[in-house]
């Protein structure tokens, strides 16, 4: 735990913050798992309605959203009890296994909780427990959800990228502590158009799709937070990360050059690093 945070908020305050962020991480696990299923269900229903096909039987009367139903073990269908749902601690106490069928619970669940807590603590120690600090925490949480969803499904939901864009403009328009609003609006436009241009250039030359519209929207959202000046560094960092990841996957024999890699996670990491460590990152690229 950061020494700054303990100095500022005391041990109890810092522990309360850590606990809150672990719980947010736990909620993000639900979003990462359920949002893609909710979207698939919606699209299937819309497609059926458009084609005048009867809705599927099981879509009647069984709500599925971020709150309902309660979490269950995917193997034995056993409902997860309250004490088994405590961030990180439950996973350690259960030694990573379901209390009913001993099916292993992926390490990713506690990992997402820990990553969320650590990164959120970094944000608060950088920006303080201020309105801007809270806004950047929300950005961080949305980027974590977008990263894992894109990694799993190669999908960046509009339900995340659009609110992120509007929040970025709102933060720069009313908090006026990051970049001027005009730079934020320009950042959103240039961010979208830049990747859109590359997409079409790539498509015209190779007749393949190199990335998705979600990537354009995500870079537009990041541009709205960081301003247009930071876009080159975001793109360069994201491309470098993507390249290293692709090479690493090829070296491990897990990937071929023709397979697509989700670009969203790298954009999200690059955007977050550029926003939080702005002076260092922009200073590095201007040298
Ligand atoms: Zn089970």
C-alpha cells in the first residue's frame, strides 16, 4: 500500500479505500462475465424480431442482468453464498476451488480484484481523493472491464466506449484540471478518424479488416480524456505493446500471423499510462 496514502488517510482510511476498490474489482468480474452474454441475448432477440421468428422459450421471464440471477458455480450450479463472495479472501480460503464440487475457480477472478485495487490506489495517490481522482477511478474501472471483454470476445461494447467518451469531455469541460475542452473535443475527433483512416487504408490494400469500430471509439474516448496532443504517444505505446504481445504469442507457438489480436487492451493500457503519468510520457516522446 502506498506510503503517501497511509500518510494522508491513516491506516484505517487506506484500508477502507483498498477494501472498496477490491469490491469494485469483484463487480467488474461480474460485468466482464455478464455484459457480453447480455449483449448476445439482446442481439439474438433483435435478430429474431427482425426476421419475425418467435422469441426463444428460455428468454421469457428469466431476467439476466448485472444483478440477477445470483452467481452460481458453472459446473454444479450451486449458488455462491455470501461468505464465498468476499473479494480475494474467499478465493484464498477456498484454495481456488468451488465449495460444492471442488471445480477450480479461475485465478483471474482474484487477479482482476487485485489489479483493480492496486491501480485505483495508484490513481488516488496521484490525483488525491478529489473529484478528478474519482473521475479517473471510473475511467480506470471502465478500461479494465473493456480490456478483459475485448481480450475474451474481441468486442468493445458501445455501453462502455460511449459513456467513457462523454465522461472524458465532461471531466475536461467542468473540472478543467486536465486539458482544455477544445483539445479534448479535437482529441476525440482525431482519435476516431485516425484509426478509421488506417482501417480503410488497410482494407483497400489487403481486403482484410485489421481492427474493429470499437477500437476507433475507444481511441476517441481516450482522446477526449487526454487531449489530441497525447494521441501519438498512446498509438505508439499501444502498437509497441501489441507487437511485443504478438511476437511473444508466436514464439510460444500459440499464435499464427494470420490470426487477429484484440487491439483494445493495448489502447486501454497506453491511454491509462499516458493520462496518469502524462508529464513523464509526453516528456519522453518529445525528447
Ligand atoms: Zn461447483
